[in-house]
């Protein structure tokens, strides 16, 4: 009994499934295909990118320039405190405080060196005083000895010749000793002066180092050089320099005071589209923070050499866009959407990208009458593509893949050689562009090597 119920249930299920499939098939045959007419008119070739606003001109808020002093050795200095980004400050107002810990340790080392220099100077002074006094006493004693030898010679004039000769020799010896002592004294005076001068120079140098370090520490409280809005400085890697960031002697920028009257949008264009972008092209700019506002701009700079941004594999080229309008709501760091008008074509036929299908690298569109039409495509933007051959103005093409597409007949096969020829020309153009970029990179690297070599030669002095 139970077995018959199960079999009956299975049969009913199969029948229901067959009815559903049949109904769905019937509906599919009757589905209305979406069509669109090919349009003719002005066509804009666009490149859309995301950018970031920055001031064209900025006043740098700098750490003390003496951090680069040759007399002092500074490592990376940490930012201990920093005013909030976007704060409007007056000239001379506090902006940041640098951490003094490492520098105060260096100051203690300098003070120790200064004490040693002071001790060395006093010791040299005492040694010189004692040495010269001893030499003067020796000269006085030699002068007395010389007087004694003179008296002895006078008293020996009635003595035998040998005694007189011996007195003369003693007098000559005393005279030579005195002359030698006087000469040695002059040399020791000069030597003492040099020793004192050297000790004084070392002492003065240590005093200057201490004073210079104290002056630098006084400047660890950073103030605004003029009025403006504080914007955090971005490092090479793109990170913002904030509390806890370090400042090296080679990059002393703590923050910036941008000129908000002239803003730029820094953006990056993929290497696939960079050949379309040129200076002077018009740009439509939107700001994510104010989607209702629209601005215009112009491309002012296109990088010659590509780069690879962090955490990405694609190579991109930096493009700078100057914003024409000035708006008090705009701030550096805001995200922008940039639509670069790279080309404007007049009176061309274009269709939606969704209507184009590719089979074996050949583009097609589908028309009424079960026709699969080969088309020669031109420039494209995000939504449409230009049709150079294969579709006329007003012709209807399907937006979606038609039903029973396998029954469609292919037309326009004579356009395939034209498509292949265009593709080959584009490939050669791309290869030429890559070769030009590689050559620019090679020349840049060569210039950098020459600059390093030249710098090293200047650092090596003759005879060193």
C-alpha cells in the first residue's frame, strides 16, 4: 500500500514538472526582445577616473631647518602633538609640538663633551703656565752660570794658559746653553699658543653646539608662518603625516597651508587609456562630498612615466587637472570624480555597448530578420561605442541576446579584414608607446645615475 502511494506521488511530481517546463518554454518563445535604434550625432570619448583635491600652491609649515645642521646629528623626530586637520589658524598660532626626548639625550651628550672641552682647556692652560715658568727659571739660572764663567775667566788671567783656556771653554759652553735655552723657550711659547688655540677652538665649538641645540629645541614648538587652513602633509607613500609620524632632516614638512583659491585634482589614469589623455582637454568634475555640485577643469599635466600604486598590479600615470571654479566648500583631500573629454566626434553612428557581442574576437550585433551583423567599431565611452561600418542611423539592434540566436545568419563577413587591419595598427601603436615609455624610463635612470656620480665626485676632495 505504502509503495503504491510513493509511486503515485513520483508520477504526479514528474507530470507537474513537465507542465512547468512546457509553460516556461512557451513563455520564452513569446518574450519581447529589447531593441534600440542606432543614433547619429556628436559622440564624446570619455575617460572617467577618481581623484583627490589638492592646492596648486601651498605654504609649508616646516620643522626647524637646523635639524639639517652639520654640527648636530638628528635622527627621525616624532610629532608629539598636532592641531586638528582643517583648523583655520592665524599667523604665529601653535600648530605642532615635536618630541624632545631623543634631542634632549643628544643635548646631555653635548653638555658632557662641553665639560670635557672645558677641562682640557684648563689643563692645557695650567700645563703651559708651568712649562713656560720652568723654562724661564732655567734661562735665569743659565744667565747666572754665564756670569760666573765670566768672573772665573777674568780671575784666571794670571793663571797658566791651560787654566785660562779651560775657563774660556766653560764660558763658551755656558753661552751656548743659554742661547739654546732662549731658542727653546721661543719654540715652546709658540707650541703653547697652538695648544691653547686648539683647546680654545674645541671649547668654542662645543659651546656653539650646545647653544645651537638649545636654539633648535626652542623651535620644537611649531607655529604657522601665516594665516590659513591646516592640511596634513602627505608622504611619498600617500600616508598623512599625523601625531606619531616621524620627520627626517631631509623632509621637514609638518603640515601645509594650502591656497584654496586654486585647486587641482590629482588623479591616475590606467595605461590602457593614457594614450587618449592630453594636456588642455576639458574635464567634468564632481565632488563626492557634494554630489549636487558640478565643476569644470582642464588637464594641465600628464606624466610621461608610469608608476605602480601600493596594493595594485596595474600601471597608472599621474594626471593633474586644474579646477576652474573657486568654491569655499572645497577642501584639499576631498575625493573627486573626473570625466575627461578626450575626443569629440561629430556626426557619427553609435549604439549601446550592451548590444555588441564578440565571437572569435569579431564584434557582432543582432538585427531583425535573424541577422547577425559584423560591425567595425571605433571609439567608445562607458556606455556607447561608435560603429564605423555595419549599422546605419536608425537601424534597430537587439540589446539582449535574441532567442534562437543559433538560427541567425551572419552578414558583413567582408568587414573582417578591415577589423583585423585596425587591430594590427592599434597593436603597433601600443608597442610604439611602450617602447617610448621604456626609453623615457631608461633616460631618467641614466640621468639619476649621472647625478649620483657627480654628487659623489663633489664629495671626494683632492688628496682625501
